[in-house]
C-alpha cells in the first residue's frame, strides 16, 4: 500500500476517532468500518482495531481521570471479569464473512437500544450489584475479543438498558473499560496468529490526534441526549457498513 494511501486512511481514522471520543468511545467500530471500506484483509482488521483502541482509549482514560470524571466503583466490577473473557474471545478466529455478519448485527442491535432508551438520560447514580455487573462485563469482554471492538459498544447499551448509568456517566467509564479489554484482546489475537496491518504507525497517530480533540469536546459541550444520539449513529453506520462488506 502506498504511503499516500496510508496517510489518507490515517486522516479518516483521525476524524472518526474524534467523533467517537466526544461520546467516550475509542473508535473500534469506526476503525473497522474504515478498514472495511479500504478493503483490508479480515485477518488484519481485528488486531489493528484493537491496537488503535489502546492508543485512543489510553489517552482518554488519562484525561478523564485527571478531571475526576471516571466512576472507578463501577469500572472495576465490570472490567475485572471482562479481561479474562476478552482474552478467551481473542483466541478464536472467525471466518471472513462470519466475522463481518456477527459484528455488524451486534452493532446494529446495540444502536437500536441506544435510540430507544431515552429514559436513561435522567438516570441518577446508584449502587450496583457486583455480581450482576461482573456478568455484564464478562459478556461485553467476550464480544470484544471475538470482534476486535473495544467492548464498550456492548457494555454501554447494557448499562442504559439496566438503568445503571446515564449516557454521560457510561461514556466516562468507557475508555478505561475499552483500554483494559483491548490490551488483553490484542495479546490473545497476536497469539492466535493474526498481525496488524502495514502502516499502523500512521493510523495510530491519527487515532491519538482524534482522541485528544474529541475528548476535550465531550468533556465541555456534550449533553446526555447528544451523547446517546452520537453513539447510536456511530453504531448504525459501522454495523451496516460491515454487513454490506
């Protein structure tokens, strides 16, 4: 692939990283959509998306922690069990078409939940049952490892559906969850024999630049409703893009 082509893809990744970061997401679904659009081999998409998640979510986690915006009391019980299941999911390699269909359907379903769960905009913080939180986190982690998506696109709709968090609160805990799951999933994916795409250094720079700008926008100007709608649109776009691959 020519360097100019890699730089163009890096620019697209930077744009979608910015959009995702406004809603607390690392951008894994959009990274996959960009790679699908650019006709990357399926074997390169999952590890590359996970690595870009690590870059974008790493910055967002640091920035949100600085602002005191992360609810670590909710992050820890959902994240700890997800690390094991993300690693297990990463060891399985799905066939090209099966991978696109499964990931696309999951993303579209998650978008539907985000659009319909309007009452979540006014959810007040409350105590969460740790066992239930662990089960939800484990399920999101498994899907993260299988698909190469950071996992929060599955966790956030679950949190809203169960009434455990508002969109803004869920968005604030997302980067830490994505970061941890992506690290474990990435290690497992490498062990399964897959590798990142050529030019990933360019793509990582784009993902980081987008995360820096998008996180600042999300902290200052995004409302609960806007956060939920941005997430839903993102999920729908990425899901249909993968289904139509």
